[in-house]
């Protein structure tokens, strides 16, 4: 019968020990909290673009000198050289680095095909010295931008009052493109059937510059994708034709006869494009870990 009080004493001791252990502080550390990755524009990307191009209300100017046996004559002209509205489209590659919550700096290269073209038909009187019959001058000019590309720097601002996924940027840099130009003219001797004809075609890659700006947005529902609306002004410089003349018919020109015309054509235009880019976060920040 003495075993019952002993067993009761042992059970009471275990109960007290368990209660005491429950009152001791928990030495287990808290779980590590991993914060979500903050959005950053730091990335490299590739994408496509499509838009429209249009002219700059430029003019091409020219002059000529016609020397015949009886004297000489000269003429000057100014023709509209405004590109019609056309389609531009192509692709781009680039990289951004976000230096601060509001500043993004990047580089971008793009290439576009286009059907931009301009054409003009004009006429001018050819003033002559006494003794030379008056002439009428008719000319035709066509200019085409076959394709163009740019290599530019972009500087972006992330406005603090808006979502960090919206960026406004300015851009500028180097531009190049293939331009094809055709210029022809005919001088008619008014009282007779004499004429002088000249024709020149130039097609080569022109160099220049481009500048503009735009707005880019990275929607949260489309990871790694951004959409963009941008504007570019492209200046591929000017080219000057030297157009030699060929006497076709009529004796009114006499001999010797020399005919040379010069025509200066600028290639400047504007573009407005929509783009879609896919970003690869090669250099972006990793997850931010914090412990408490």
C-alpha cells in the first residue's frame, strides 16, 4: 500500500516540471522575412515598333547655267520637298540602368523600313542674254527613304507622383539611312524645237542625327513587358546633284553648248511610333532579405 503514495508523488513532480517548462521563454528565432523584389527599370530588352512618318515642310533649291554660241542663260528654282505620310516599322534593342528611384539612363538601337517619299514637278523661266532665244525650264524631283536606323542615348525620369512603372524620357544620337533621289529637267527653246535634257539618280546611305522623346509603361499584369509611345525627328542631311545636260534637238543652241544644273535636296522627317518591348532582367537587383 506504500506504493500508491510514492506513485502519486512522482506524478506530481512531473506535472510541476512540465508547468515550469511551459513558463520558460521560447529561445527559437523568428522566421526570416523575404521582401518582394522592388520594380526596377534596370534591364536589357528587345522589341518591335510600328508607326507613321511625315515631312518637315522643307524645300529643295537649285540653279543652272546654260552657255550657247550666242550667249548664256541662268535659272533658279525652289521646290517643295515635304514627305507624304507613310508607314515606318521595325525593331529595337536596348539596355537601361536605374541609378535612383527617379533617374534611368539607357542606350537603344533601332532599324525601320519605310515607304516615305516625296515628289515635285516645277517650271521656271530661263533668263538669257540678248540675242539668245528664251527658254522654259521644266523639272521633276523624287526622293525616297528606303530604310533608316538610329543609335541613341535615353535619359528617363520616373515621376514621384506616379507609379514607378511609368517613365518619361528624352533621347538623341546618331542616325543613318538609305535615300534614293531622282532629278530630271528639260529646257525647251520656245520659238523652235530645240531642247536640253538632264537626268541624275543617286542612291546611297546618308548619315545624320535623331532626337525626340516618349513615355514608357510597364504594366504589372504583364511581367517583363513594357509598351511605349515615342516621337523622333530624323535629319539625314542634304545632298547636291550635279546634272549634266545633253543637247537633243534644234540648232538654236548653237555650238559650243554647256549645260550644268545643281539641285540641293534635304532629307528630314518626323516619326511617331508605338513599341512593345520584352525585358530580360540581367542586371536587376535581387530579393531584399530582412530578419526581425
